[in-house]
């Protein structure tokens, strides 16, 4: 993600996005045709290059959405991916059962190829086409902006807390509650449904669009309540509600990204989005690593630790919301 802004500034956002997704397509095709595990390295590299699109798309949306940035981010980066996360595993599961694992990679490659039709229609705003490279801030200058530093810090702690809490939910449900892995996989779709519902609520609520940090605090509160429900009960209705609230995780992250698009100066956005994406990726990786040590000591310790950190974090987010307001 680090060079994404520089590449887009030099070659154009649309061209960079197209090339990145071509790399993802080639990686998926390589996986479908692989005959040894070493060849899967091509898939890892291709998909990693394909992820360059995220900070670039966020920059484009922030530039084009005008006064409706929060609504646009809620629909594009929360509701859209949530729908995909809800139906994708079901389709892939059926396809794998019928035609084998390679079929899932081929379907993913086909969908990626179909996305080229839409990506070719991307219209770069005049402010991005006309902006010279000298007008774009570097990473050091962007991070010197207190708004970007604040959002990055909140994102790191929020994503770490959520990933710490949710990483071992499937393991806990299997080890402690006695649910079968196939059943647990089905439950995961409810998290995506919860995230989609929250995104739609933000898209329809003006106050949450004006105050993105408030939306983040509410989403984090849902996650903490869901973790508490997992902790106290294994009854099926309780578990289903808990999974629905777990969807707050996939809402909090895009809302913090949206707050950057809402508050950061235009010249900082491309680097700012790259910074928060990299920081969020590191935080989401760190949560399960720490959670592994906690789960080994006591199988509910990941939930308890995440709840304590989250309860302390919510007032900080609300303070940031008050200052932003």
C-alpha cells in the first residue's frame, strides 16, 4: 500500500486501479491452475498488488461525494462489502461442493474480470487530474496533520480491540459451546448482515453522517455487547444476536476512514488513506496474535480483555467526536 499514492499521482488513478486489479486476476488464475503449493506465491503477490485499489478508491469517493461523503462511504465501503461477505461464502461453499476448490478461484477470477467493465468508467475528478505531484503531501507531512494522527491512533486501537475479541469466536463456539464448524461458518453471514444494516442506518441518519466518530463509538459498542453475549450464553438465539452485533467491527473501520475523508485537507487524503489502511492492517493482524496467547490461558480471556479495552476506548472516541463537532 505504501507506494499507491505516488503511483496513482504519476500514472493516474483509473490506470493504477485497473493494473492493480489485473494483477489480482492473474493471481487468482494462478491459484486455480497451481499444481504445487509453491505456485500459490503468485496468488499472494497478485492479490497484495490488487489491494492497492482501496486507498485510491477512498480518495476518489472523498473527492466526488462532496457533502455526502459519509453517506457514500457507508454505502460503498460498508453496505457493499457486507452484502458480498454475506453471499460470497455461501456461493463459494456450494461451488466447492459441486466442482472442487479450483472452481472457487475461477469464480473469483471471473468476477474480478467483470469488474473491469465498471472500473473503466471511473471518472477522475478535475482536482485529481490537474494536481501536480508537488501539490501532493508526502507521508511525513500528512502524518504531521493532527487530524490524520488522531484518526490513525483511534483506528489502530479500535481495530486491534475488535480483532482481538472476534478472532477466536469460531474456536470458542466449537471448543466450549459445542457447535459444529459448518454451523459456525453459516453464522458468519449474520455479521455481514449486521454490518450492512448499520451502514444503511448511517446512510439514512444525518447526525451520524455529520459525526462519524459517534458512529464509530456506536459500532464499537455493538461489538462489545456481542462479545459479552458470546461470553455468557451458548443458547442459539443469543449466539445469533451476538453474531449480528459482531458486524459492528466491519462498520467501525470504514467509518473511521470516512472521517478522514470528511476532515483531512484534499492534498493529504491519498497519503492519509494509505496510512490508515496500513495501520488498520497491522492492527487487525496484531489482535489475533495477542488473542492466541490469551486464549491459551483461558478461553474467555480474549473476550474479557477486548471488552475492558473497548469500554475505556468509547469515552475517548466520544471526546474526539466532541472536538471534531
